[in-house]
C-alpha cells in the first residue's frame, strides 16, 4: 500500500488514474501478455519501475492469465478494482493471504498422502488432523476479515437513497458472529434486516452464510475434541478417509461415490467443501452488496486480478472435487 503522487500514477499503464482518487493503491505485478512489469513506491511518493523475470507467488494485473494454472477469484478482483478504500485494503490483503494458505494446506495433505510410506504411521493421522483444524481456523478467520471489510465501507461510505431506510440503518459490527448471532442462536434474515437496517437481499445472504459459519465452528470443535487422530483419520491406498458417522463429519452430505467401503469415506470432498464454501461466501456476499450499492468505477477497466501460487494447482483440483469429478487423491 502506497501514497503515490498523482503525476506518478501515469507510469502504470493499466490504471484509470482518476478512479484511484480516494482509494488505496495496492501495487501489483503487471503481465502485459509478453512480459512482467512492477513498481514500488518511495517515501516521497515517487514510483520506481522494475522488470521482473517471473513471479512465483503473487496477485497480478493482466487482461488474461499468464499461465493456465493461474487462478481468478471474482471477490479479490472486485475488492481491488472497486472497494480498495483505506478502511478495507488491509482486509483485502489478509483474505488473499488466507486463500493462499488454504491452497497450501490442501497441497500439504496431498504431500502427506504421496509420501505416506516415509512418515511414521503413528504420526501421519495426527498430521492430517492438525491440518484440518488449521484449515477450519483459517476459514473462520476469513468470515471476520470479510465482515470487517464490509463494515468498513458500509459504516463510512454508504448512503441509502431511501430516507426511511437511511434512518433505520445501524452500524455493522466488525465481527461476523455479532451480525448473525444473538445469545448464541442464529438470527433469521428478518431479524438481521431489522437489527441493522440492511436491505432484504443482503440480510438473506447473511442468514445463508451464517449456516456455513456455524458448520465451520462445529466441525472445528468436534475435530479438536472428538477423539484422537487414530480414531478419526484412516490411511488407504486411495487417500485419507474418515467415518461418515464421526461427529466431525456426520452432517456432511456423503454419496456412494465417496465410499471406500461400508465403514469409511474419502476425506477429500469434505476438504474441497470447506475451501469452496469459504471462497464462495466472499464472492456471494460482495455480489449481493454490489447489487444494492453503487460502488466506484474500476481502477483498471479491461483488466483482471489473477492469482499465481505454487499451490494454485491444488486449489484448481479442489474445484474439480467439489464438482464431483474426482473424490480421491489416487483415483486409480
């Protein structure tokens, strides 16, 4: 994040320099279709250009992805393009980092499976259980970061045109649980709308996302307190498995395709569900908000934000798992 002189912004070819006004400039590498460009700011507001040879892990600006394995997240693109205010920029970066961490954790699970013969068999289930707990912790943190970002622009920048609605609105709290919970019970969409003066579509989305939020909390608690890793994680030649009746996994929708035998099922669809629902929650909530709020124009019209990550391939595979294409680490 930099404060850059307006005259310096013209050095960045993808920017609409007028649209950057009042927003935070999050400098990213730029792929022009044939090579990389980069800039960093100095203390006096100048920009210094760089010519990177390549990038290993970064979010970058381009008209199309530099590699087929690079990812596009509509949420990150929208937030950087149209909602990168001073009060939200830190959360955009933090959520992006959490997406990277979820991909890294998924890659670690695959690595554990592929190197299972080299890992102490008494430690391997504990490695997997620890990673599941971490993934759920990261996913829950995304909800609070998302809510902090939403509260940031809702409380300071949004003005409802309907005078009665504007009078009825209340400041949103910066934590997700304080929006969707009252006395540890989920609020309904009507209760959320009435409590905070939110438009009905937004309140309905919060109520929907609250179910996912509750699942993640319950699943994490049950993994932490549900027994030893030996009781929970089973290692097979096709992948890690769990019992579909275990408290941590019993309320997931298992299908016959997930079954290894009558007693255990593949863990991979559950992992894919956690990651896809985390990312999907961000996309859906911002999508609904953008349907009722007029956000500023894009800072880089015609361009998109792509994600380069060594674990990006694993995130792409999880999308396939969530769609039912494969449910095993070693399908053959």
